[in-house]
């Protein structure tokens, strides 16, 4: 009896034994690898350490006072985000000194300010160039127009830096890949500082970057295009013109001509 049971148990154990998993690789993004601790850890550097003083200018002090009027005095710490943005615009990036000054103004623990600045990606905690080039590579931009992969390659070739937050040697451009910026209907697009440039092609992208470089050097021969679609569209209307709602809709006053 035992001689019959043992082979059966052996065969059952072999069938039940887990098979060696096959390694699968699936790339979700082509962006450069960013260490996770870069998002939440501060390391003192010569251009970003608590010993570097920061104070709001007189002009920004007036703006700061207007911002604080929007909040009850007991809830003024709710102004942490606009004040961080104000400090970043003045200093060029959201340094540890900027965060400490915001904490002092709002009378809140510095750690609470650090938590906000490290959570939201619009706060640049390391220096960036004069033009912060943020190319969207989410699915609509990958599929729309010529595709964001082509735009990324064009920017990389034109600037000579990678899209992992690298800055050109002259300090003019910082190039980074970002997720959806909400202009999907005009894909592919790029955000440069506060401006959106949409309906991009490799040629219009090169012209845009060259115009920005010329503008920074005082050369006015190349005009920086106005923000928005670079295809001739005003906003996001159909490039072929209206295709529906071209006549008076049917209603109680308007009926079909064959009735």
C-alpha cells in the first residue's frame, strides 16, 4: 500500500511545486532615474544652506501682506503655498532659507513648511535655469500630433542636456519630463516657466528654444512666439474649421424644411 501511495504523493508534489518566475521588464517612462530620497531629504550645498540669508523684498512684502489678508489671523499658516511660490519667484528656487523665512512669517514649525515644499513638484528645491523647460510625456502627448517622444529628442538635441533636471552650462535652460499639464487637446505641449506652448512640432520647438536663447542675450532678431498653440489655432478649436453646430438648432421656431 505504501509503495503505491509514495509515487502518487511524489507526482502531486512535483506538480504543485512553484515554477520559477520569468523576469518581466516594462518601462513606464523614459525619464532619468530620480532617487526617492531626493524628494524628501535636504543636503546642504554651497548655494542652498541655512547660512544663506533670505528676506522678502519691499515689493514682495507688500504682496505678502495682501496675501495674508485672504486668511483669518488664526489660520494664516494656510498661506504657506502662495508664500512659498512668492519666495521661489524672488530667489529663483525654493531654498531651505526661503522655507525657513516662510515658516518665520507664518509662525509655524519649519518642518510643516518642508512637508509642503517636498510634496508639491512645482516647488523647485534645487536651482533651475532661467527657462524651466517641462515637456509633458503623458499618454495624450505621446499620441497627439508628432508625439512627445519626438519633442523630447528635439529639446535634448537642441540644448545638449538630458531630461532628468539637467541645466545647460550657461544656466539658461533646465530640462525635465513631467506628467499631464492639462493641455491634452493641444498635444504635444511644453510648459516653460508660466507659459504653455502647444501643438508642437520639432521645427517649432527648435525655433522656440532658439528665440528664448536669443532673447536672453538681448538679440531681438528672433521674436519669442506668444504662448498657446504654435499651429495657428487660437485656442483648441478644430484646425479644419467648425464641423458641427454650423446652423440654427432645431426647436419650436426652427423645423426641418421637409416637414
